[in-house]
C-alpha cells in the first residue's frame, strides 16, 4: 500500500486527525505555553482570557446538595492542628499572577467543604481531608465508604454528619482501594473492639491488606520524604505558596490506622447486599491502585468511580514515587465503566464532586477514558519511532477536543510526567542511548559543567541570561549543576530558589507547583526539622504482617559493613505464635518464616508484636529490649547487638535539593 511517507498515508492521517478533533467536550485552541516553562504577566493574562475558567456546570455540581459547612480546626491529642477548614479562605474569584488560572479554578472547586447530599440515601463529606468520606444509609446504620487518612479527620467528619443527619451507628465499612487516604481514618469511625463485637462487614478488593501495608514499610521513608514536597506539607497557605493538592486541598497529618477487611472481593464483578443496600462491585486492579474496585448502587441509580475516575488527569507514575501504572489497562477499565454507569443518574467518587445526569456522566467518563488512551497510544507511537521519554513529553499535546474538557487537565497528574510513566512501563527508564548507560553522578556532572562554563560565577551569569529569555527549565538545570559543584554558592542558591518559584507559579499541576515551591523553600531554609513520623502509623503497622517488616529490615542492611559477617538470629513473635529465622551471610540477609527456631542460631529474640513494631519504628531501642517484660534474649547478646548494629536507619529528612554546606 506504500510507506508512511506516501500521499495515501498523509491523506489518511489528515482525516484521522479531523475525526479526533470532533465531539466530546467541544473544541478549544491550545492555550499559550512558554517553552522555557514559565509564564510572563502578559502570557498569564492571555491564558486567563483563552477560555471560560469559571465553568458554570462544574461550580454548580461542586456546590449542589450542601447541607452544612464546617469551620474551625481539627486538633490532635497534643493540641497540634490536624486540619484547618479556614486555611484556604484566600481562594476567591480572580486568579492571581502567582497561580495558573486552571489550577486556581481547580482550587476553587476543591474549596467547597461540607456535608453534601448526593442523592436520596447517599451523602458525602468533602473538604475534611484529601479524599471524600461517603455515607450510605443502610437499614440499621451508616455504611461508611473510604474513611479518610487520619483518625482525627474521620472522627470529625462522622460527628459532623451525625449532628445534621442523625446519630446512627456504623453498620459497615467499604474501602475502595489500598491508598492510605481511603482507609487510614478507619479507627476514627469505629473502634477495633466494636467492629469485632458486632462482626462489622469490612469490604475491600482482593489484595488490599498486602498492598496497603507493603508500600508503606518497604519504600515509605523515601516516599514519605517526597510526599512532603508533593502535597506541600511545609508550605505556607497562600496565593504565592500552597493553594491546592490536586485531589483535594492537601493531606491531613494525624494518626493513621486500619481495620483489616472481613470480606474480600476477588471476582471481576460481584453483587452483595450490605445492611439492606444492594451493591455491585467491579474490580479494577492495577489501574490507579494495585487493589481497587468501583461499585454500582442499582437501587439508587448511582455509580461510584472510586479513584479510577476523577476531575483531573491522574498519575500514571507519581512524583512522590510508586510503581508505574498500566495506562492501557486503566483506559480499558474506564471504557467498562461506561457500561457499569449506563443506568446511573449520579456519578460520585473518592475525590472531588459528583456529576448528575446520564448524558453528562457518559461524556465525563468517555473524555477521561479517551485522554488516558490518547496518552498511552501516542507515547507508544512515538517511542516506536525512536523518540525517548523526554523528547515525547516535550512535543506531545492533548488534541483540542480533549483539551477543551477541563476535567482532564493535569491538576494532579501531568501529561509530561505520565509520558515518562508509560515509557518506563514498557521500556524501563533507560532510553537505549549508550551515552546514558553509565552516566556520571549529578555532583560530578555539576563540577564538570562549572569548569566548562569557566567557573561558577560564569555559569550563574549564563543562568541569568536564560532567565531573562524566559528559558527557566535550562536555568534550573544549570543552577542545580552549580550547587552540586559548589553548594555554598549563595548567588546560585538564591537564583535557583527564585527560578523554582517562577516555575511553580506557572504550573497547572498542583503537585508540580508544590514540588517547585518546596524545593525553593528548602534551598533557603534547608531540609525540614521533622520527616514523616512512623509513630503516626503505629495503629496501621500493628496489622502489618511481620514478613513485610523483615523484607524492609533486609533492605536496610549496610552491605559493605556486613562483609565477612555470618550470623543467624531467631525471631519469635510470642503473642501471634510466629517464628522467623534471619540468616546473614555474604552481605545478604534472608528472613524466612519457620515452624521451629534454628538450632544453630547465634541468638534468639522473643518479643510481642507491639514491641516489635515499636522497634521497627524506632520508638524502642536496646534498653527497651533489655528491660521490657515483653522481650527475652537467649544466646549471645553480643551477636544480637552486632546484628542490629549492621542495620542502617534511614534519615527521614535527607536533602532533596543540593544541601548547603554547614
């Protein structure tokens, strides 16, 4: 038929491009975009004028059904602020120059906090945390869907609902997926003792417990440090700093717990009656989360999209760090959601606001589906043509028909970052170029870059010229190199912080904005005094299998220091009747569950699960082992001490941007 360069293929490509630009949410030209990554005041005003950011249907949906709005703060036992309902009161009508108008629109929509009636028998509490808590009226009490991140915010939300809707007991818990903002507040809505006493149904997708606990234990330290950036934990609230978190305002910082599921949904589709309410669950594993389901409420003509569908382009790979998600599988699940929601008159989800009306629901799901499929297919097309991830990210744009749908804009995920996630899913992070097989570390590249530029001052001067030309991306890379080479260069540090602020103020994505602004803050003030506290996770970690901790323990072994050391340690967890044998040899630690302690062990440590968890979180040390009645040591205490001495405790406040020399 001919090559892709023949007239036939060129004509076909034009026809297919025309088809792709028709229908959906209407047509819209691409807004102005600065190639350097920043927006000047004139470009910002042009962007404001480029479309109607007020989007009346979305604002009507976000406000619809309000029963009552909360004020004040949620505090912890120590008086610390967990959540502040008034922190974002500055978010008003006109977008300031320091915020992308698209993100400002999204921040306004996310700023609708309160108790909302979704439809008869269904309510949502929005703006009490990053996610939504949904209440469904059962025959005997409240069915709670996704009890937020923390015990404190979940308890506040349920108490607020009971004041306005009636003091009914919790009759069931439903976790839509395994991310902490959807289960961490479980103990705030019902205690473990009450749940056990009443045999409370706790429903979750198959694999929920393993996925909910494994990520936190194995990679939680690095992810937690990066999450501080992603959600702007340490940024002031204000138009120049934190305005939104993309999926909600930001993440609450309180006590995190979990109640293990009593019902696991493994089938692709499963119908069940929970407290008199008919649910049809639809499993979507490996989409936004490794374990996730959506569900239909046929008698309410309602469909819950969990986090499969949100009012933003979602993350194929997250800036905080996670395994890449399968964009093609995700798009296929969205396509199936059209059938699941076919009879629904209302769509609601684990984040953001509902959509009403069957035709609007269909259009919403179809646009979300097509945006994800477009990113997938075009990324694959371009990497098969030889482009690497950065090259694809730099040229790929949403087609006008999808760009016109504001709910697929990248307020949380981004097109550029998702391209890299899709590329990595198929081809790894390596781009195939031999020059990138064994690249020099950043500090060494920085030193050589500075030398090539003729010294740090010359490199900084070049960065100033780049900034004057609005080439902020290059300026950021150049200045980062200077600080890798000379961390004490004050002018480079100040200029890079200013560059990050400008990039952040231009970003449509809340997560990118928060990364840039957090980086600017750290350049000036240094790393945070406190990282993410494992103590807040204590209630959840009590339900984490011992194997997960031991996998992480093996990954904390300081291999070079363990060279030539051979040790065998028995770990007996007395209150749950588990025995684990830990063998160290050739700088590798292998923990294995066993039916009996190893006879050749150098030492045997017997502890209870609560004390073991305290040891793993750093809340218990050597003296606790020696003095606690919950611990017993047999064999060589010297060998046991040597073993624990080889385990490195990761710092929770390691620098992300180049650290200044003391």
